């Protein structure tokens, strides 16, 4: 498994966004997570394609755009044009999920499917072979700084089983309430991409915070790897 740390700019100081991203990058951020909210699907408003285009100019780290919006199909081409490398969409707003996944891939991007905490894992069943990654929301989407929902741990495990059953090694991304204390639990359950907002950008030293998160996550990742290879050898 390959651990990737994805700092979420939602918790950054928007007046100093370039400096915040540079600090995360120095700390070894693998992705920059951009939370797009429309005030309809979630009760909050954030940013659109122009901000993604601006960020694209100041970092080489791939941009991971999380669309918490109704009718994402309308905006996917604009986010692709702005420089997103990965886009995730919520199953809760998409009656024709296959079409949306195909659209993201046709634009040359990685396609992710996101589930809110109350959405069952089974809603992924028919697309499990097609997704490039699955985003398991570990808080209710809309705001940073919330507490990790414990039930998410078994959900991550169930999503991993579903993907493995479909023969798809696509990674699981977790988002919400992840810090040095909770990262071990999600990584042990099978999460590989870790979104972290407050625990990175509300820290006095975001660069060190990214490093500390990775170090904490790697301990759990190594243990999981050993446990899995032990099972294969047995
Ligand atoms: C919440 C967003 C998250 C948010 C996570 O709806 O999708 O990406 O930034 O923030 P923290 O890490 O503070 O819970
Ligand atoms: Zn997010």
C-alpha cells in the first residue's frame, strides 16, 4: 500500500494560500485537496475553477478536487481545464454515476467516488471495478474541524473488501477528522490516501504537521503490510 498525504486547503488561510501550500509541499504533501461546496448539497460555500487554476500555477503537487455539489457533470470540464488531476464526486447526487466516471476519465483525470457517512457501501457495487479511488467521508461533509466518526473504520474495511472482490486495487481516501491520533486506525483498516485539513493548517508548523502525519501513518501501514503478507504465507 502507498500512503499519500493530502492536506485540505479548506483549513488554510485563504489570504496566504500560496505560502500555506508551499509549506505543505515542503513537508512532503502528495496531493493538495480542494473542497468545492455549493451551498446545496452541503450547507457551506467555498471555491470554484478559478482558484484551482491559481493554485495550479504555484505548485507541482497534483490537485485533488472533491466536488460536494449538485450536478457535478456541469462543472467537471471546467475543473479539468483549471488543472485538477483527480476529481471525486458524490454518489448521493448522481443517478448516472457510470456516465460521470467515464466523463472524468475521458478528460484524462483520475475518477473518485465519494460516500457520505450515511451512504451504504453497497451503493458502490456496480461501479467498484471502474473507479480510480473511493473517498470515504469520515465526517458529514460541509465543514472542517469535525470529530472523526468511529463507525467509518469498519466502513473503510468493507470498501476495501468490495474493491478487492471486484479485482480493483484502487486506493481508499479518507476525509474528515484525521490527525496523528486517528490516522493509525484508518490506515490499519485499509485507507491509503489521507486528507487532513485542521491537523495540518491549524498547526503552527504545517510542514512539520505533514511529516508527523506521515510518520504516524507509516507505522500502521507497515503493520498492515506485515499482517497481509503473513496471511499470504500461512
Ligand atoms: C469536509 C471536507 C474536508 C475537510 C476536512 O467536508 O471534505 O476535506 O477539509 O477537514 P478536517 O481535516 O479539519 O476534518
Ligand atoms: Zn474533502
